[in-house]
C-alpha cells in the first residue's frame, strides 16, 4: 500500500530507476540496535516516479523522499 519512502540517498536514486523492494522482519531502527537482517519473503518491483531531494522540508542534504509505482515485470 505504501508508495513512498524517506531514506538516505546512498545510491543516487533517479526518476526512472527500477527497484526490487524486499520486506524485512525488523525495522531499520531495530536493526541499528542489533536485530538481525531477516527478510519476510515479500517483495515488490517498483519504478521511481518522483524524487524530492534534501535540503527541503527539514531533510538534510543526504536524504530524499521518493515515490514509486508498482510494476509487473515478466519473468525471464
């Protein structure tokens, strides 16, 4: 249901990028505190349709808000 993300722009995200988002069992905060990285097995393929870079709306320079649309990709 979620169609956006606020995150560190550690991969120079651009409009048009294709991403495979994997759901994790623990939150980023929990993993930073020592919880292990465990995937739930759920994932979606998305295309980035908007990027709002920092510094705007209280974001620092290295952060972005990005939105995406889910896409169905052919297996191949």
